[in-house]
C-alpha cells in the first residue's frame, strides 16, 4: 500500500477546509439520522469508499448508517468498531480504515468509520479531518436532542395551558350566571353591594378575555385557527366596533374619532377581524392617556384594505416594534403592562392567516399607529 505523495500538504489542508465548510450545512438539521446520512455521503469523496456509523443501542451494537461509493467496498462489523474509544487508522491487506468516536463519556453516541480499498493509506491529516467531522456531528446530535426536548416542553406547556383554560370556562360560566341573577334580582341591592357586583362583572369579563386568549394561543400554535370566510365591508365592521367601545373609551377620558373611506368589501373572517379591530382599539384606549383615538379604514393604491389605529400615548421604543408581536411579551406603556401579552400576537396571527400584515409606527413620546393591510381576497 502507499500514501498519496503527489498532493502537497497545503493543498490537502485547503481541500479538507473546503469540505468542512460545505458539509457544515448538514449540521443544522432537526433530525439525527437524516443528518448523519447526509454527512456520511458527503464524506465519501474525501475519506473513503464506504462510510458506516455504529452505536450501542441496548446491549447489542447497531449499524445505523452504511453508504458506499463502490459496491465491493468492505468494512468490519459493528461489534468490532464500537469498541474503538480513540481515533485510529488500521491497515488490512489493500484496505485502509479510519475509525473515530462520535462524542465522549456519557455523551458518546458511537463511532464513524471510513474504509478505502484502492491501495492508498489514510494519512494523519485524514484522521484529523475524520475526528473533526465526528466532533461536529456529536455537537449537532446534542443540539438536535436539546431542540427536541425544548419543543416537547413547549408543547407540554401549551397543552397544559389549553386544558386549564377549558376547565376554567365551567366555573367562570357559573360565576357569570350568579352575577346576572344578582343584577336581575327584584330585591334592590345596597349601593355598596351594587358597586361590588359591578366590579365582579368587570373582572369576570377580563378573566373571560384572558381565557379566550389562551385558547386562541393553543389554536394558533397547533395550526387549528380556522377561518370562516364571508364577504363584508370593513368600514361597517369598524363602525360596529367603534360604537361598542365608546363607553370604554369614555371611561378613560378618550374619544373615538372615525374616518372611513369606503365601502371596502373583502372576503375575510368577520368574527376574527372584529377581534383584530377590537384589540387594537382597546390598546389605543388603554394607553392613549385620555386623548382622542383615531381609527381610519379604506383602501390603498394597490387596492388592499387598510386599517389604522392611532393613539397619543407614550409611544414605543424602536427596538420593541417587533417584540410586542411575540407571545407573552409585554411592554409597559404609561406604567401599564397588565394582561398576558398575547393580544398583539393573536392580532398578527389572524392578519397573517388572512394573507395580510400588521406593523407599528411609533417613537417614544409620539404615540403609536398600528397599520393593518389586508388583501381583498384571501388566497391559500
């Protein structure tokens, strides 16, 4: 057997570096076995005629990958190779074999081996390359496992939240019925008791909204937020929401100013779009510092429906413009940060499912304007 003499050390280093750069794209995979196969097939061009990955699953060694560049390429059995704990080069007749461990200690995944049957001997540089490849593979395997653990934990958390939200609806409904019964009672309540009932009704509605937000979060995360598409006028919807929220706005000292340039008839989900408008107007009233809230609706030059809700509150710092649309991210404006931080996330999810986009224009001390753009026809 002979080593490759005709290639300079500098060229070998360059070739190996280029190979590692090219194969790195496989290490960002989210599944272990497809990643290992992609890496093994890529490495055949520089390290041998056959690549195998062996590991111990239970009591017996198991070959989880075997790829060949030539049909006649051969290599030892898994029981021989898994016992290798440090990189080695072995020669047997016309065959040269490299085996290196993938991971160390408790994190040891197994071994990866390469063999060549063309009479050439693997070099020390080949061994270094194989070990670097195995180390990157071990790191990728660790990242994939950690990603799966976090995803499973997130799913478990959201499943628990969804179950809890469903379970809370029952007793909350009983509380609502009792409060309604008190309000309709023929026996008038004492002024103090009446004020307490009004507070309980207000808080019951608040808890109900929080529960609805949690249920919507579960639907969005699981891809089960379904749309009921019908044709209607966005301007009519804005009028309806504005009329419903006049009392809430007046309670904060704000006045709703509505400017409509319609009709703007589109094919959307009326209930979900009502949720979007209500949420944005509610936020503007909450953070508007008692100043007027401006609501505009119309169509832009591209014939897209456009909704704008503007307040004159404390504004939002530029670095928070993206963050406020993430779940459970709350930004205190004017000292207020109540709620779960789901409202704008739900708004964005609904708008995007309708084929549109939502953005905010704001800076500290200059209020905030939320802009929703929607296609007149939802396409999937």
